[in-house]
């Protein structure tokens, strides 16, 4: 089985490379395609989805899937998801949300609520291990128990949390690499992360692939 991940920024690629091996067994191959922001991904998505049904089977066989991952930011989550679903439908590709009549699908559209950094807040232990200088009282509160409920920018909130470590500004890729290296997918408190992780687990079950 092969999965193509389409993401909007380099830090998302870094994070996926950090924790995907804890979700996907080694026998499942994957590639991550990075775009220049959300709008660039949405703009190029129709062309990608038109080409993939020919290119992917030729290179990886019949068991291939596409996962589109976007930050919600300030957008309406349902409208953003519906936009992705309509693009897939226009290209004749069934999705996990709107499968074919036989129940099969090729595309999984997932929205990060509200930004990638909310997934880091969802794993308090990963943050602690990545940044042992953080004090226990800094890792308490609703942000860590309900990370998807953070409003006003999870990136900004994480930057404030790590301001002593990065007084000149938080490097998103570096933080993504450090935190994702310690993430435990099964215990992440972000609901949007669990929805994303469950979609991948369901694919493994669908193909009779056990986690290693």
C-alpha cells in the first residue's frame, strides 16, 4: 500500500515524517508533497487529482491513497472540507467521507483544527521531552487538555510558550522536528489529530495490515 500526503507547508512535512512511522508499518510506503501554502495546495489540487489515478497505479500498484491535510486557520471547517470533497468528486475520485457505491475510496480529506501546532499541544509529554527546560506549571491548562479549542492562533501561543528557548522567534520546522520525534499518536488529546490517525488506522485494517 502507498499513501500520498499533500500538505500546505514544510513544517507539516517535518511533523509527519516524525510521527507517521508510529502509525504506519514499514511495509506501507508514503510520500509527502509540500505546497506553498493553503491556497496553492487548493489551486493545484484538481491537476494533482486528475494525474494521480494514472501515475500512482503505474508506480505502486492498485492499493494507493491520497491524504489531503489542511489547517483550518480562520476558515469554516465544514466549508473547507466540502471544498476539498467537491474537487475530488469533480475528478471522479471517491473519498472517505463520500465513498463509492461499493464503499471504496481513494482520497482522505482532513482538517487540522486550528493549526498544526494544536497537535503539539495535544501531546504534553512530547513537548516536555523536546523541551525539558519547560516547567510542569507551564504545561497545564485547557490548551493541553482541549488543544482544538485554542483560539487566536496556536502557532502564536506555542511561540509564547517557547519564548525563552527562541527569543528571536520560533522556527516552525525545528519545533516540528523536535516535538514530532517524541509524539505518541494514541494518546494525543487533539480530536482532529485522532480523526486523522484513525483514518490511517482504518486503511491498515481495510487491507489486513497489522501495526508493527
